[in-house]
C-alpha cells in the first residue's frame, strides 16, 4: 500500500510500504479516507522534527485521520465492517502509573501515531490502510463527513485545554494565536458559555476563521500593537487566557490584560520562554499546561455528531494524498490556509 512518508526536511515522498497486518484479537483494520495536516506534521516537513525530537528513519506522517472499517479481529463485537470512524491516534499502555491515575495522556509507554519521540518511530496514519486497537476506532454520526471526523483530534486538544481552564460560563476569554488550535479554542470557549472571546494574531486570514468559529472580537497585533490597551484598566479584564501561538511575546504581552487570579492555559508549543515571575506572583496568575487529550476525543466526536459544535470553517482545502507535497506547501502558508486535508 502507499503512504505519505517523511525521510528528511523537505523530503516527503509517496512510498510503497508493507500492507496493514491482519487485525488480531481486539483490533480492526481501517481504510483511511481523510487526514488533516497538523502543525507537528509541518515541523517534520520543514525541520525534520521539533525540539530534541528528530526523524531518524522514514516515518509515515499523520494523526488527524478517519476512515471505514474493512475487517474485524476476534472479540470485536461493538463495531461492524463498513462503520465510519474517527481514529484516535493515542494508544496508552493502560498499565503504567499515570494510566492507573486516569491521566492516560501522560502514559509512560504511549504510542501516538506519526511520532518520532520513540525509536523505532510510531508510524502515522497518512496511508491507505492501517490496523488499530478497536478502542481507537470511534464511530461517527451519519450526519458527519469523514473530513469533519478527521477534525476530532485537534478539537479534542482544545476540549482538553477547556477542561484545564475550568468553568468558562460568563468568563472573558483571550486567545493568543489564531491557527487551527487557537480558532478551535475560541469555539470551545463560546460553547462553554464565555461571555466574550477575543482572539489575537499577526495576520488577518487566520483571524477570519476565528470569527467564523465564534470569536466576538479579533485583533491583528501587527496592525494594531495597542489593540488590547483598553483591557489593561483595573489590573486587567480577562479571566482566562488560551495561549495557542507558542510564542513568548504573545504570552508575556497578554499578562497586562489578565485580571488578578486569571487562569493561563498554555496550549501552543514553541521554544523555551522566560516568564515575568514578579507579575505572575503579584497578580496570582494560575499557569496551567494542556497536553494532548484523553476522553475528550470521544467527546469531540459526540459534540460534532450532535451538531453542538461545527469546526467545518477550518477546512481550507482537500487534496489527494498523491499531492502531499503541494498540500504541505499550502498548509504552510498562513495567508492561504488554515486546515488542509488529504483524501485517500
């Protein structure tokens, strides 16, 4: 079968790889239909990795995927051949200390699709077929397309960030960074009952997507460096910050508009940051990380299926997987694209 495989920075190929194995007990085989290009996929494409993580062998990319079940392993009774599913890319061990604590996103033996954190790498889902544990195949509603189902993973990331923030009802929320994760955080905040959701970025095109997903106001900080000045009065106005850019200037610049006791949820990953500890202490700010997701994946599928959230405005384009290099190039251009998906 064919797969979208990264070999080195800017060396992305359509390779022929081994067929997906026959599903064993408790497993299913899925024909992949759609896959979204994530920021981490772009890091592999442009830089061969991120931080200390680097591609050391050819690796199929992709973890935002959906498809159709084509074969069941023994013991799988809750799924059927032909079922349309979103595929959860997380496969925790279920036995380590953190799995036992209900913190499976911190599993000590996690196998996450399309990740070079382990060696051998965990191959990703940008391939024609794959065999996964049945627990990773989550049936979707008839009303959802398989392209929409592939948005379950990034939505789950943002739902987890929302859980980390705590109650959002009536809160004033700031989101810094209007990439797909920032825009989805804005949508989650509105779904959670936030009274005001302000999103910042340094480009107009991504901000338009955030408005489509529920932001009450957007600010281009490159065009309006003082666009948040009014929120500084009275020690700050925002109750919650979702920092989705991974950029230190965005995080530190937001501290002036956060009220005392505000919750800061760091979602975006970037370089190391130097934080103004005196401000954090003086304002008693609560800094919380948000890493991946756990049960929020099933919640994302359910909310989309019930029509309670609609992330479709994120999808900019869908290209055949054979045009992966073109798709990755488009996805890298923030002036033209938010979420680019591959069709298989």
